[in-house]
């Protein structure tokens, strides 16, 4: 089981990756939504905002107003960000759950 610090580091690494790609993605993806990531095995959550192809304002805690919700375990979160877990496979096997509108899902796909 990954720790809370490892989960935070994974999300910060994801934010850095998105920031590197933001200029190329910004013109293709018009997405400005609050996002929450719930880590089920640790009973914790993080939230931030996806805007301009970036993940900004990452902080601890849940955001009840989040329009995009990612739910997974600590190991799967770290594995997804590190590239050791393939998103489509994890999603198909129920290891990752995303609650978002269909339009937002299509836009998210372009970010990754």
C-alpha cells in the first residue's frame, strides 16, 4: 500500500506532466472543472482544478462540488502516474472509477 505522501507526490508528478503539455493541449481542450481524487484504501482525498490543460491548486481533502471524480487505490494511483498500470485495463477491471460527464470524459482523454 502506498502512503499518503506517495499519493500526493504522484498527483504532483501528474500535474507537472500536464503542465509540460499544457501549451499543446490548451488549444484542443477547453476544460475548466474542479477535480477530486479519492484514495479508497487510505480513506483520503485530494482536490484541485483542471484548467487550461493543467492541474492546479492541488490540496488535501474532498471537494463536494467537483465535476470530475477519480476513485482508486493508493497503489493503482501511483502505478497509473508512473506508467506501471495501464489506465484502460485498470478502468475495465474496476480498479479505477471516473465520474464525469460524457463530454468531460472525451476532453480528459485528450489530456492524457
